[in-house]
């Protein structure tokens, strides 16, 4: 499964951008060839399968990243409960 993610363009060379995901140190490479219009340093884009497919404004990017963080946190919580139940069953 692929997930489109928002990221900030940090550098551009030959139509390919290095983009930062969120506030951390995760970077992805994305081709800019599918975007309508020009992309610039500091722009936020949605990246899917190695291509920037749409520009976002800062608020859209922040909202999207918050939703993804919430989903990741919810998954981790469910996984912890599942792991604990599995350990409890193994002890029984």
C-alpha cells in the first residue's frame, strides 16, 4: 500500500526535490514533473510513489501531518494491546 505524504521542499536539482517530512530528519526524493506550475524551496507538496502530485499551503500540510501522527499513535497503541494480549495468552 502506498500513502501520499506532505513534505517541505528543501532543495531542487534537475526537476527532483529533496523534501523533509514533518519536523524530523526524514527526507524523501520526489520528481516535480507532475506538478502544475513551478515549485520552489519552502513549498509543501503531497508526494505519492516518488512524485510530487500537488502543492499544499502550510495549514493543509500541518493538518495532514497531524492526522498521520494521530494514526501512527493509534496504531502503536493497538499494537501494544495486541502484543500484551498475546503474551498473556502464552503465559496461560
